[in-house]
């Protein structure tokens, strides 16, 4: 682990930068609505379009990374993200009606993101041989991801104080910085440099994927859906809380960013702790996922429109802790549960489902805010309960000492 410290730092910069590039916009969406005269639904689509294109392209990037190598996919993708940021920045700065061109820039950002963050997870799996080191490394990656969410509302609000579109300007700078770190610091081990997989035909690759799902489909699909639910819940309540702070409590600017960051700070701390504690114990991972989603459901269920802002933040922080306990466990299960040859592709399906949640959360909440505002947190709690049931029924590790570790059957009952 110590020898790979700087490699891990460079890889951790990717989810940090990707999260900043997307989540910085959440606290300033109401401001954007006023500046360019768009509706809340239109503003929510600025978040969703980033994720929608990523959902389509992520499986392709996973396959290509298995064939040609991780770095050869990550670095160009980060430059595509930078190009998208430049397009959105120019439109916001120079155009009188910039919404359409901003959306084109966000489309490019999403296309680049599809080849960046999803490939990080299998890269960490390639770098370490010991499962405990992989779990700790993935905990660091997920912590960087959540720290980006902590920092983004504060940074986004502060940048918008200068000029409302300044968060768009920051995206190319952050992406290029991350690309340089990966280029110079990440050294992929020779034995995991995908040299052998380049000789594998596409038909053989598809057969390998098919066999993986035949032997592991039950728990894989459960992990995919739980990851998607976690992101839907997180981005759903962040979008709603951002609107509530401004419309109900008349709080905006950096103060609003600081308040948005509180639940995310708890999420970040829980992610780091979860990654350190779970080690290679798959039974422990299952129960952390179960407990995390239970805590999230309970916290969201008790949120009411009439409660004080202090209680509001307290319950959202509880939900953040629950999501933070869950995510590193999902990452570890999906990364170590499949063989290296299919790792990039299988983890890409998982990341796609996470992006589905990110894409669905804000517009779903925007529609509910208009038609059923009183049911928002009941719906989010119900989604977390579904994740609890999926965890209990579908993720079934073998008891310690009886794990069957073969190429296509990790330590899970099917």
C-alpha cells in the first residue's frame, strides 16, 4: 500500500474532480434559473444530461480499458471533460441565450466522465493483490468522491459569487490537473497491463461476460441496483435541500454551500471508516450495506416540511452516514468479485447504474416538488427500503472458511 501511495492519490483525484465538476452546480441551479431564464426542470437537466450520456458510454469504456489498458482510456477522457467545460464556459460568458450550448458542453463532460471515473475502480483492483488492500484503496477512492461532494457546494457557491458561470470555468482546470497526475504518477503493473486481453476476440470476451453473469448474476444485479438507489437518494435530497434553503429559509451564497456540505461531510467520514473496517470480509460488507440503507431509510422517513432547519440537517446527515457506510462495500464486492479480464466491463455496468441514479434524482424530485411535495422523503425512504431487501435476499456470502474462490464463482451463494 505504501509503495502505491502516489498512484492512489492520482487515481483519487479523478472522482474528486469529476464530483466537483458535477456537484458544484447544485447550489447555484436556482441562480442559473434566474440568470438565463429557465425552469427548475430545465436546470435539473444540466445535472442529468451529464449522467445520461455517461450511462450509454460507460460499458464501452469498460470494455476498451480491458482491451488496451486503463491509462489509455482515463487520460484522453479527462481532456474531453476539459473540452466540455470550455464549451459551457464560453456559452455562459458570450451568448445571450446559452442554455442549448451549455447542454452541449455538459454532454461532452458526461462523455469524458464515462471513460474516467468508471475505470478507476478496476485500476485499483489491478494494483493490489491482497483483498484487504483493495478494500482500503477503494475506501480512499470513495472518500475522495464524497469529499468532492462535501467541497463542491461550498466551492460552487464561492465561485458563483465572482461570476455565476465560474463553476463551468473551473472544470477544465480541474480536469487537466487530474490528467497530468495520472500521466506522471500512475504506474500500472506489467502483469495487469491488459497485454494478454488484447488477444481475446470480442466473441470470447462476450462469452466471459455471459459466464460471469450466469454464475454471479443474483448478487451482481443486486449490487448494481443498490448503487443506483444510493445515488438517486443522495442527489435527490441534495437537489431538494438546495431549493428549500433558498426558497423557504432565504439562505444562499457560501452559507448555503456550507449547510449543503454538512450531510456530505458525514457521508465522507462514514465512507472512509467503512473502507478501513470491512477488510476482505464479505459477510461484514453485506451487513454494512444492510445497516447503511436501513439508517438512510429511517432518517429520511422522519423528515417533515414543518421541522426546523437544524432537524432537517440532522436527519439528512443520518442519511449521509448510511450512504457512506454502503458505497465502499459495494465497490469492494464488485471489484473483487470478478476476474481481471472482465473487471473493467463488469464494474462499468455498476457505475452506469450509479449514474442512472444521479440522472434520475434531480428531475424526479423537481416533478415531485411541483405535484407531490409532501411525498418526496417517503419516496426516498421507500427506495432505501428496497435496497435493504435486495441486500438481505440477494447478497449471500459463503461462511468464513468455506469460500469457493474459482475464476467465475467468488465467495457467494447463488
